[in-house]
């Protein structure tokens, strides 16, 4: 598997000059407003099944105070949501998570975290409207929990990358096994990340942005 672009590598977003470079997110207290140089505002979905780490990833990279719409799990929801492997989870996103991260001086990603449960499917079209791509988080302890979300992303036609969020007790699989289990196209990026770590999470987002660039390159010729 080809390694994901480093968060320090030179890259650009669709329509952005190659001179745009990446940089580490700035602490929330340091950035509140968009820089005057921001020219490309890109909407990205961060999705995946219940408890996979979407909120954690957005928290780790957002340069503004993230917006969360989390509620405590109830006895009723516990009977609906599969808590296998996430028994310690006490809250769930019921609408969106929202954060923002700048890549260099001109590219800004708006991150929309989407609920992973099937019962929130009616929200999908509204949240996905205007997005250029999706980062799908997968927990290798519960690979089958990702099938519905991957199906939804594919039905929407959004290009996507898959990030395997690491957990201490996760089993190890080869890339071939994972691609076969997730039924991924050969060009779909598959990377490993730690959603708690800023650099790791940014690298996962960069793998998606580079995928979008690669897809748009032939169209620009």
C-alpha cells in the first residue's frame, strides 16, 4: 500500500495553485476567523459506523472550537445501537460534528461528522449536499459495522478514502484482506490513523484530498 501524503508534503486542493502548502492545525484559541488568503473552501464528510472515532478525529484537527450535537445514550438507544466493542461509549452524535482545518494559507477544509447509525439516514442527503468527498473511518474489530456506511457513501457518488482507526485490541490484517472485506476499488486510498493524534488525522485527510486531486486531473486536461 502506498503511504499517505505527509502533513508536511506540498499538495493542493482542486482549483488551488500547487504553491499552496500544508501546515499543522492551529490551536483553537489562536484562530477564529478565516485568513484573508483563504481562496478554496472545501466541504468534507467524516463518516463511519457508531463509535468509530469521528468526533475524536474532528476534535484532534479543528483549529476552531468544534461544534458537537451529542446526546447521552439511553436504554432505548442501547437496544438499537450495536455496542459491541464500544461498551464504554456513553454518548452519540445525533446530527453533526463540525470543525475546520486549514491546509497552508489558501485551502480550508470544513469537516462535517455524520451519525453512523441507520436511523439517522434521512439526514444524510442534507449533510452530504455540496461535499466534495468523504473520509470513512473503519474499526477493524467491527469491519462489518462499516458496510452500511460505505454503501451509503457509494450510493451518493462521493469519492472517498478509508482510514483504519487504530485500537489497542484490534486484529491485524493485510491490505489485501481489508480491501477484499470492504470491497474497495483499487484506487480507493486505504490508510491507518490514530484519530486522537493531530498529525495522523491530518495525514488521513490529506490522503482524501490527494485522491480528489488525482480524480479531477484528467477532467482538467
